[in-house]
C-alpha cells in the first residue's frame, strides 16, 4: 500500500484539476479529533456473516462485483450485498469455485433478483469466471485459503490478489507516472477486518497500512467538507452529469487526491489528539456521510474498479 500512498501523493503534487485544501483538512481534523466518528461495519445489516470460510467466499465475490452502480438509478451496493446474501442463504454452494466459472448474465440477475440488465453486466460475469477459475487453480477453490496464506498481513493479501486476479489490478498511468489505487483489493481486506472484528480471518497486524477506497462517493464528500477543490471546468462537468473517461487526468486526480487528503487528515488527527485513527475508519465515516446525502453530486465513470 506504500505504492498507493506514494503514487497518490505524486498525483496531488502534479494535479491540474483537483486541489487538496490544507485549511479544509485542518478544519475537519479539528472538528473530529476529540470524537473520531465510529461507524460499525455492516451497520445497515445487509451482509452475510457466519463467522467462517463461507463469509470469506461471500465477501470475495461481493468485492469482485462491487463497482459501477450509477448508470442504473435504482441499483445500489445494498442490492448487491443483500442479493448475494439471500442467494447464499438459499444455497450454500452458490459461490463454489466451479459454479462461479459458469454463470451467465441472466443467471447473475436471477441470483440478485434484479429485473433488468446490470451496468457492465458482461464484465461482472467475466470477473466471476476469473475469480472462480483462479481460486480453483491456486487456492483449492476457497478464498479463505488465500487469506490464510497471507500471515495476518493486509498488504500481502492486497498484493496476492493483484498478482492472481487481473480484474483487481486497479492502476493506471498519469502524466507518464504509474499510479496504484487498488480500491477493491483493499476493501476486501477491510471487509474481512470489519466483519470478523479483527479476529480469525479478519486479523491483520498491519490494518493501518490500508488506505481509503477511492470511489465516487468519497471525493464528493471531501469536496463538500472543503477538503478538495475542483477546477471550474471539472465542477461543471460533474454538476451536469457528464461522463469522465476511465484513466482520464480528471478521474485519476479525483481518486488519488482523495487518498492523499485522507492520509494527511489522519496524520493531523494523530498530531492533535495523540490518537491513532485508521483510514478504514475514516473511509466508513465519509462513505456513510455520502450515502445519507441523496443530493450529492459525484463524478460518473464507467469502470470495473469502483
């Protein structure tokens, strides 16, 4: 995750469209330093959990498919999490590696009880096939074996996922510089940590190495809090719901500057209060603020990475 931090800082230093406002970071850090908001993982009660390997398999499938809901205004992450949960409760073999390799778009919709084609449906099916095949080939079909091989290291887990599963390789080139973001690989580690409350499959000695998960919601919330500022052209594009190209300067800056800003916020809170705060915790708080604000204007990018 040091690659994520370092490359995000490089983008923030060379950004043309997004500015990280240090006075905005100062205000937010000051306002929460004495009472760091704690948001419980699964506070909505939408995830499957049985305290065992099946939960790990569920979370890996969930995080493989956790991207690009905005093109369907009726669809949200909650539908995905609840739909997969209900499917697993109904049939405990539904996410077996051999079955993951065979799903069609129509069958995925049936699993989720979704009445119309999903955004990027072909990509979602392709990624189910990818994780099923590689889990079977390298981890005896079980995501829990993959997690167990990482020696309680979230960083090793993220690296392992990126090495084995191309669909999780969330990196790009920005102004000739390689940028690493790894949103879905990191969120899998964070989901394990949250679900298992830092025990069993969720025990990571280095959970502090995980950054925030750069998506649509967090940049918009940071802008609302005065932490990020957009160029007038970018602000206008977002407010008029124009699509930003995946890998465009604007899109990379929105994501990387969010990571950089929250890392700075985390450092400042530590200096002011003497308390360690995790980026995972700050991300949960920012995301919960965002989903409570239906009028929030976020950027729109067709991407399998978030």
